[in-house]
């Protein structure tokens, strides 16, 4: 049986072919021929009204086209016709409904553009768009990103923030690679002409050896760039004092690695007056001041952007504000502690 990403790729291909004959379909057609088809391909039970809830008006009178409920995750889904340019009014409608239903996530789509809203982001409605995908991206990138966005298991396990981070990381890598190709291809061509080198690949190698481009730029130009991973690191969770935080761990031999505390993580508001916590308190106060930490209750802050630490204990202390062994505190989705992944020291 084909995997969900394969099914979504096939569905996207058929949708793109169909749109050449039926451009700019209205909302009803977008619902039937695009959105429901893609939800079904992703593995959502579109025939189950308790999982894919259609046009439910909540107690406040707000309504979305769909509310998707599965396991630990839920998101509002608002649809528009393909001739509609998505904007603040559409984002507000979907996000308001999502919040009233107890979820931070909403997706607004006209079938071509898919915008993911995170209610925990500050600012205007446009500023709360955490991710945007668009049908027509090169190769299978739209289908692959959409498959990660609509991954049923990710939503069921409550790990969508990790998937969101991974998609954004892949998008940034594609932008970086496009910039390298745009800026460094002329450099390699100049080396090729100057020294009469037979192929572009050999000229790229020569340019790297002459320090005109970096080895990473060479690899991108000749198609050997490393494929990005789904998350770019090992996802782990730590829960303490009613706060749940998520990190990505990047092992680095000879060090404690890099620990990226992800946006959306909850952090305790408790204070420490001990003299040894002065630097910690200064950093915490600065993050509150600049909006990195947003207070969401008397006992909790929420992280509004990713923040990096050089040890698991520092990352864990930010969550619980007490001394803690990060190697034991952070755990993967199978309950294994960070010790399981600890990078071996350099010989």
C-alpha cells in the first residue's frame, strides 16, 4: 500500500493536471476536489464527522469550514475559492475559531496557497502566519511539505511544532541553495573559461580549491548538497511544574551538543533569588522584555521563538528554574532519555 507522502504526491499531480483545464475554481470545488482529496490522501478519516468536523458553529458563534480533531492534536481549517487572495480577515476568522476550540493552530487555504497560523505568535494577524506553502513549487517540494504538514501521526501525538520547524528548515535550505546557485554559478563559469576547464563540475572543484567558493557551495552547485532531515535534530520533551517544552538535540562529538528549545515550549514563571542564578535571571528578564517569553498564565511563559543552548541542563533549567540533569530530563517519544543519544567524546 502506498505511503501517505506517495498518496499526496499522486493527488497533487492529478490536481495540477486538472487545474490546467479548470483554473481558479470556487470554494465548493476547492473543498471537494482539492482539500478533501488531500486530507483523505494524508490519512484523515474524512467520513468520520468526529474527526473531520464540517461547518461546526461553536458557543461563541464562530465557524470554520472544518475542525480536524485527532488524538492530542486539532486545527481549524478555513477554505476559500482559488480566486481569493488570502489576507488578515481570513486569518482572523480561522484563528479566532481555533482559539475558541482550545487549539493554537489554524490552516487557511484557497487550494493553491496553504497558510498555517499560530495563535501564540504576537503581532498582527499576518504576523501569526508561521508557514506558507504554495502549489506549483519546484519538483515535489509542495507535496513533500504538505505531507509533513498533514501527517496524521504527528497531529495525533501532539508533535506538530516539531514538524513545523522541520518544514521551515527545509524551506530555508532551499532558499539558501537557490541563492548559492544564483550568486556562485557565474564565479564557477568564470573559472571554467579562465582556465579552459572541460566541465562545470571540475570548474566548481577548482574554484573551491582556489577559495573562490566554499566546499558547501561547491556541493550545492554540483548537486551533492545533503538532504535536509525532517526535524534537523532529535526531538525530545521535558515536562515539569505543569510546563511542557520541546527541544531538538544536535549531537556534536566532544561537546554537549546543541539544544534548540522550540517556540511554543512552556516555561515556568518561578523566580530564583540565589546569587548563582544572577545571569539566568538577567537572561530571563531580557527575554520577557523583548517578547521572547510571553506570559500565558500566572505560572507559565511561552517561548515565541527558537532559542539555543549548549547543554541539556541549561535548556531544562530554563523550563523548571531549578538545577536538573538535562541528560535525564529530556526524553524522546519512546521514553528514552537524552543519555541514549549522547555523542561519544572525541578520542
